[in-house]
C-alpha cells in the first residue's frame, strides 16, 4: 500500500483586527473546504475516516498558529498541520492593528494498493 494524494484544496483566511494568526489560519482552512463534497472515497472502497489529511498553513509568523485548533476545522480523517513562513501581514494605518492573511493547502491522501 502507498499513500496517494487524491485531493488538493486551497484557501485564504484573514484576521482584520487582533493579529490572530490562528483565527486567520482556521478561516483559510474553512475557505479551502467550504465548497467541497468528496464522494471519491466511496468509489475507491474507502471511508471518510480513512482520509489522511495534511493541512499546510502559510503565515508570516508560523509559531503563532495553534495547530490543534486548525486541525479541529477538519471534520473527518487523521489530520496533521504544518506551518510555514508565508501569507501576509498588512500594516494598519499609522503602523497599528495589522491585517493577517493566511494561506492554506488541504491535502487529502488515501492508502492505495
């Protein structure tokens, strides 16, 4: 058996006030999966609980993301969250209250023969 990526979804999330990297990351994941309805697992003899999901988050300060909170956005499967430097932090007027923009990639894998 080999782990094979079957789905890639992308999203963007924003925290406009508060500089909350976790909130922006969670919103990015929600954006990525909001329009998905995955039926393919039935076609290959798998259940939604067989999904092995890697969530990749890009934000300017990766250590500020609560990975467990981001993983909780996924309703099924076994979830791993990776954080990387990316996204944006847009300075607010006069340098205060920046806008945090996170990018997310949700990668769904199945163990396939």
